[in-house]
C-alpha cells in the first residue's frame, strides 16, 4: 500500500545540483541502506564523483571501502582523510527522512534508496533492491567491507524479529 501523500508519475524537470546548488559539478548523492523503515547507513558520493565515505542515521561519519570498487568508478584515494561533506544538519535529516519514507511506502524490508540532496530540495534518484548484499556472494564481489555487510545483515535480522514480517507504520 503506497503512502497517500506520494503522487503517482515521474517528472524530470532538470538535472540535480550539488548540495549547495552548484551546477558545474556532478551532483552529490546519498546511497541510503534502509532496513525495516530505518536508515542503517548512507554511503556518499561527493560533488564531482569523489567518494566521500559513509554516515550513520544520526550523522556520525565513518570510513569503509568505497562502493563499486571493482569497477574503479569512484575515486577513494585518501577518502579516510577527507572531511565529511558539510551538509547542514537539517539537509541530512531531510535526506534520511525521504529515504525512510520511500522504503516504508514500498513496504521494503531491506532496500537502498539513493537521494540527491539537490540544493536543499532532496529528490529520490533511484531505488535498488540489494538483497544480494546480504548473501555470501558479496564476500567474493568485494562490494563493501565484510564488517559493514555484517552490520547490515544484523539490522535486517533484528528488524525481522521485531516486526514479524511487517514494516513498522504499515497495516
């Protein structure tokens, strides 16, 4: 059952801009992993396509292996030494809220919601079913660090036990 406040249809009006409204760089993007309607982590591609690490639901930054490392598509050189993207707190909270609302509307137990901060007006960029990340094949793929894979799996299992198969906030 979709949230009644979500309007059907998709309209592409313009290219997304960076968090601070710049149009001269590739827009930054948050890859938000949501288990049972709550953010576990968000991976961040910074403006211009430079890997910028991860943050937790409350905004605590941490460093882990870059996503899609096998393709070499993201520059993670010295990413552990970079300061996190200086998003205002309210913008980060809006990104988190949009990702969680999207996951709940789709009744997903585990999903990745990608969000463009878009100059202070966050928009959903993509929704990905990433159930394969919880499988053993990911250890071969090297997509993310094994400890991070474990964290995501634990959050999913905790929520499954608490929700008994239902997403919190849905009927």
